[in-house]
C-alpha cells in the first residue's frame, strides 16, 4: 500500500470556479481576489484581509509594514519552518530565539521577557501544527514592552484559543495555502489585520509599491510582485466556504489516529492544550521515546510506501543560520530533543481507515525493530 503524507481536497465546485475564471477576462487583479478577501474578513471578523502569493510573502510584507529593519531584533521560536525567521532576515533584522514549551511545542511564553533588549522590535509567534498560542499572555508582554506582535498562523487557520480565532489577536497575522495546508490555493497566503496603516502598506507593497489609489504605473514606494492571482483566489473562495467541513474531516482523521495509537509503547500522540477550544489540524506529529531509532523508523515507513517526515529541523541548526549567527547544538535543548523524536504521519482530509491501520501497523513494526 502507498499512503501519501498529504494531499489537497478539491471538489468539482473548485474546478468549476477555476474554469469560470479561465473563461473570464481577469486572470489577475480581478474580482475573485476581492471575493476571497471578503470571505476571510467575514469569517474571522477582522477589518482587513490581503491576499498574497505565499505565507512567506505575507510575513515579509508585515515585517516591512512594521518598520523592522537592520539592527532590530525579533523574538521568535526555533521550532518552525524556516520562513518564520527568513521573513525578517530579508530585512537584516536579527532572530532572538526562545526555546519551546515541552507539551504544545509553541514558544515558551514564560521565557520571552528575559530575551527582550533595547533592540527588540517585535515578537513573532508561530501556531505550530495548528496549536494556537495563548495570545492574551503574549500581548501582555508586548504591551508592557511596547513591542509589535506578528502571529504566524500559517498552520492554524480556524484554530481557536479560548474561543478566539488564531491569526486575529496580534497586530497582524498570516495564513498560508500550500497544498498540504488545511485549505489550499496551490500557492498563496493571506494577511489579517485591523490596522488601516498596515493594510494599506501591505496592499501597496504586494503590487510593486503601487499607490493605494490604484493609479496605473504610479508607485509610491519600492515594492514586490507578491500578488495572488485570480485562479488561486477562485480556489480560495470555495475552499474558504468549506473550511468548517475540512476542519471536521481532519479532526476525524486525528481521532482515528489517537484511538489506534492509544497504549502503543514508545509513542506520544499530539498534545492539545486545555485552552485550545478548537484545533484545526495541519499535520499529525507523534513523538518517539529516546530509546527508539527515530531515523531508522522513518526509513522503515518510507520503504513500506508511507509518506512521513521529521517535523521540524530546528531553524538555528540550519547550515546558513549557524554560519550567520554562530548557533550550535544544545543552544535550545528542548527544541532539539523534540525535533529528534518527531514523525509526521500521513495526514489529509480523506485518509481511509484501511490506510490509517496500515500506517499504525508499520509504525509498530518499525518501533519493535529499532528499539534499543
């Protein structure tokens, strides 16, 4: 049996709307991007949603819009995809990493304040694997120290902490729509903010610095080609309409995994914080005990046709980060220990019970083979 790590959930309705766009006169800068943005603002009850061509682009635009620049420091997590740090490296700002919470794998909020200096400009938090950060506590720290907050919710669209939706509680937030995400536009992202100033800057910067008035070939500032096109937006319109359905589908798969892995020696299933009132699952990541050869188990699963990955390799141990900043092993021990134990199992909306049974069976076999 071959079981893919991830896969989009596309229905005929998405296909029909994309074909409709292909038959229209607008393939970019048209009505579908506005419709998609409007659906996001309504669902998340925010003032502005700005579509872009990737989550990375969205994060970069927010760094620019907040005036983060060379010499500034941004506090963030080393346990994430590299884009959450690259976005401010683009502007020559410096990452200041804080180790993670053992259970949630999000930034350890209790360790943030000790890393604040006179150069600190912002805190960038990541809702890892869909688990939303306690933004109430982060905002208290930010307000006390006059810092901006970027919420990287690229993996958490629809998740809620204490009933509040991820991506809506910082000064600004970002979702991403790569094909392995909960909803997809192929490539794409969405900025959320209640700030008119941030929104106007991001709209201008995503389109080559064009004036907010939209005057053709009039550019107020240096900008980028970070626009989302109409085909992507058409996908987004339908996917956004299906978000609640998709979250429920993914919860079903997570529940099945939890049930079938219960009591399996050597495996820790994902922890859900008590303040997470709704979990929008991005990936399903288990942790193996330290006496199990994680890399050998990964290879065993792969050889048996099962898509799986280690999530995540610590950002501070990426070769370019070590070269730029001198990071080394044991700088962030919790991040490193957890990173060396994780396996992302196949996870998508339409995973079948037979596929889940096969994955669990082979995982058990791998653990038995490579336990020492």
